[in-house]
């Protein structure tokens, strides 16, 4: 079998090497270009529009194509089509557009299409707070399309990480043939910070796992629960079929409970069984912690302030930042819950990821939610108060 | 095939039949028998499509078929091309991405009236407006076949459907008028009785650069025909023969179809206009300069090519030297 995953250096054409002062939305576009994304179908929505605009501007320089579609459903579906046309693709959106894309996320999961979607989160529900920050789509990204499936979701906490995680998202999507989501937010999206884009040869890019064997033996799917079959593109002469219906490894509809079990088990296991390889967290002071603050994205930048203040007051407070939110680091939480007094979970929603923390902690320690209705980041005081409560 | 229709009784699993079938080159014979009811017009469209490809001498590896959801949506699963069965209404945006990602493909969308004009109506008009280079074949049976005979945007006023049990009160879209107004550059309509004309139109449409649209009026025998007491497939053919009228070049404002009324047929629109991609590439070349290249080779690819050329030149030096005019 061919080398897998095949890792190469980024194509210098797409890499804007240098030190930049850039916002998160633009950094996302640069990360995608560096990862080899050359097709982007999108639809404008605050606070994500700048990514689409950046892509539209940069595309001609790198030989890529940007198209503004008639709506988000068209955007995401065109992207799925473009993957089968052989391209690496990305789109960005925010709440209302994210909701519109849900059905097609299921199609992408079902067709095992590698693609990247960024949700620059804003306050909801509905049109909500178009210009203000939130982290309210964290469960939607995991469960939003109907049926059972798995996805990967990463959460950047800075413009630099928007760049870095965009590259990583593409790489993961190619390895596992799965849609990968970057769950950023309005604050990170619009915040300008230093973004260092390394030279192309230092950026490692996973190439599509192209099939190279005999034509007669080609199967678009392999239900191995690992990473699935190598891909071809339309026009390569394989004359294959792909459908959103439950299918067999030939891609042909196969509509029994038994068939569905084979397919679904694969879709789920290729992520669940590789969770340890996929999951990335940042941690500090966990070794002897009594209390741990678990947070992600912009909220972790506020949380760290509260953690510092608490430590100054002599409390043993650990800090765990989820870079990968889905799959969820449940083993980590389970282990922590067995030895700490409390886990504090601040997030810019009314309590979403805290539910996962509670599930994994399984009553072994206190779990304190520091929830919010979105619209503004926390005051570190609120998190500090929760830490104090946990220390009692 | 609707839940209401009987299980088709075929005995086609005879391998010899499959291999000898003249359609074997175009169809995934291992998937036969298909799900369509006896007398349904969808099969005719598939046959005409295959005939058009045979006649056009296309490289079959470069044809991609995209369908949405419905009885017609199942076409993608039976044809032996790169083929995609997508979500309800979204065949056109999927096809858009596919075509733009790999412009050497001939992309053909085959789907139903409900799929393309109701849930997918917005995509239809925008693809026409952009003159996206693809052929869209709409099997218009005036109903949602797959889900059991509900009303669609093309159901003639007063016709009976399962969700208009007292008769349809809404006016219907006239599809040639709709897509013409939206910017389609090739528009034709036939009925499923006119298989040879469909074949010819599909051939023309596939040769046409830009957004081509072919409407095929086709019987849903199990639901539309039965519910409206219009008889079987044969009765539908009689209706098409009597009321189908060839009007090439007709003003699309005049070609709407009333309940069991006249059906104007023929090629209504055929005009040149830059496709979406032609316009993009032309414009960007004029703005950015001649080194603009869509999906141009990456520097690494160019380097690899250069090296390959050098090493090939190393092996066959004499030929190269002579060509250089020594
Ligand atoms: C989002 C969504 N809504 C509804 C359906 C159910 N559905 C399946 S096929 C169909 C109608 C198909 O009608 P048409 O496109 O005319 O195709 P036909 O079956 O008549 O060939 C509907 C409503 C669906 N699959 N997806
Ligand atoms: S369109 Fe009507 S006749 Fe044709 S397969 Fe569907 S239900 Fe049967
Ligand atoms: Mg129909």
C-alpha cells in the first residue's frame, strides 16, 4: 500500500511567509491556502465574511477559485461537489448559515468527504447578535445534522491559531475522510494580533490519499473503522458512484439494517478509535491541582487570568484548554475527576460542553458551570468566584 | 417508486441478458432491476441519454451525472459514469462545485420537477443566470413521485394530488419560461413519447457551452395518472401524441401547460454567451495578466516536470538535439 498519510511540504504558492498583523478571519483564509485549499464556495455572513473576502482576493494569485453562491446550502453543497472534482475545499459561515448547512454536513459525513468548515460563532438563536461573540454552536456542530455520525471540531483561541488549526483541520480531514470544523468566534475572528506564517517547507500538509491500484478493484469506500478507502476524482476513469443513501463499499445503495450497521459503525469508529491521536489539549498545573478550569477558544484567554489570580492566592488550580472539542477528551476528564475537588467550565453559552464534562466526571467531583448568554466574554471575576466555590 | 406502487415483477437477473443488453455499456447492470414502475417515463429519458452519448462519441470517463432525490433522482445510481446521488434539491450546486473543480468534465444533472424547481428552485435560476456549463434534464411528471404523489410547482392548476385532494389551486411554473428568463442559453422541451427528439436535444445540449435545460414531460403512471383517472402509460402516450405540438423557437412566454392541455415542444432557446468559467478566466487574465492560470501548476509540479523533462532528455539526447536544429 502507498505511504499513508502522505505528508509533504506546503506549496509555496499558497504560503504568505512572514510576520503579519492580522485578524483571525484572514488568518483562517491564509491557513487554508497554505494547506492547499484551492476552492471556496461561500456566502457572506457577519462575523465570518472577511475570510470569504480574503479568499476571493487571494484566489487568483494562487490559481484557486472563489465563488459566492446563492445561499449557504449551495455553498456547502458546491464544496462537496468540488471535493469529488479533486480539490481541497473550505467554507466559512456563522450561526444562521451554519444551521442552513446542516443537512449537507450529513451528506459530507456519509460520502466521507474531506472538507473544512469554519463557524465564526455569534450570539443566537436566530439572527441573534450578528456582531457579538458567542460559543453557542458547540453542540450543534456535534449533533446538528440528523442521524448518527462523527465529525472533528477544533477551537482556536487566537489569530495565530486560526492559521495553525486551519492547516491541521485540512490534514485531519484528509486522514480521516471527514468534515472538520473550526469553531472560532467573533472575538477571535475580528481580533488583530501577530500571526507568523512559516516558510512553506516548514508547513506539513497531508496530501489526499489518492488511489493508485487497478481500476477494476477500485472501491470508493472501505468500512474498516480506521480511515476509509483511498479516493479518486470524477474524470479519472473509475466511473464510481456515491450517494447519501446507506451504501455498500461500492457506493451502491444498500438499504437494510445490517448494511446501515456496517456503514455507521465505520463512520463512528474511524473517529472514536483514533480519538487519542486526534485530540489536542493544552494543559498547565494539572499534576497537583485541586481545581481544574476547563475551557476553550476565546474563553480560555479570560479563564487563564482567573487561574493566575487564584494561584496567587495560593490555590492549586490547573488549566486545561481544549483545542479539539470533538472528539471530546473524556479519558482526560475522567482521570482528573478521580483526583480533583472540582472542575470549573466557563463557556460563552448556557452550558454545553459542561454537559460532556459532567458525563465524563460521572459524579466523582464537583462540576461548576460558568455559563453566559453570549454577546461578551466573561469577566475573570465570575470564573474566579467559581474557582473559590470549587475550593470550598 | 412510491410506497403505493406494487413491487415490480422482473426476472432480469439473468447474467447473459445483462451482458448482452445494448445498454450494458451505460448502465450498472449489476444494479438491475431498477425501482421504476411499469409505464414510468424515467427509463425513456435514461435510454435517450445513453443514445445521445453513444451518438456524440464522448469520452465516457469524462462524463459525470448528478441527481437529487426522488424517483428521477435514482438515475445517478444506475448510469455507469462518475455519478452522484446528492440531497433533495441540491444536484445543481453539487454539479457546480464538481464542474468548477474539474472543468474538463461534462456534467449532466438529471432530476425531478419537485427536486429542481421547488426545493432546488433557487439553485436552478442562479445556475442559469451564471450560465454554468452543465446540462440539466428535468423529468417533469407534475408530481412528487417518490413520496406518493404530492403537488409540485409544475402541477397544472386543478389537477389532483395527494396534498391537493380537492384539486390544485396554484398556478404552475412554465419551466422553459422560468429558465429562459433566468439566463439559460439552451432550452428545449419534449415528452417521453419523443425519445428520438430527446436524444437529439441532449446531444445538442451537451455540445452547447453553457447552461442547457431540457424538460421532459413524463408520466407518473402510479400516482399522477391514476389519481387523476388519466389511464395508464399508454393513455399518457396518446395524450402526448395528440396534444404535443412542435414549436421550435417559440416565445417561452407562450408555452405554459394547462391541465391535459396543449404541450408546446421543441428547441426554444439556443444562444451563445460566455459560461461562468469563461467569463472568470477571461476577466482575470485581463486584470492580472497572462500568467493567470486557473488551478495552474504548483511550483512543485513545475519543478517535478522540469526534472522529468531533463532526465528524459538525458536518455534520448539525439532526438532533442536534432529538434533544436543542429
Ligand atoms: C430535505 C428533504 N425534504 C423532503 C424529502 C422527501 N422527498 C424525497 S423525494 C421528494 C420529491 C421528489 O419529487 P420529484 O423531484 O418531482 O421526483 P420524482 O419522484 O417525481 O421523480 C421528496 C419531497 C427529502 N428527501 N429531503
Ligand atoms: S415517477 Fe411515478 S411511475 Fe415513475 S417510478 Fe416514481 S412512482 Fe413510479
Ligand atoms: Mg416529479
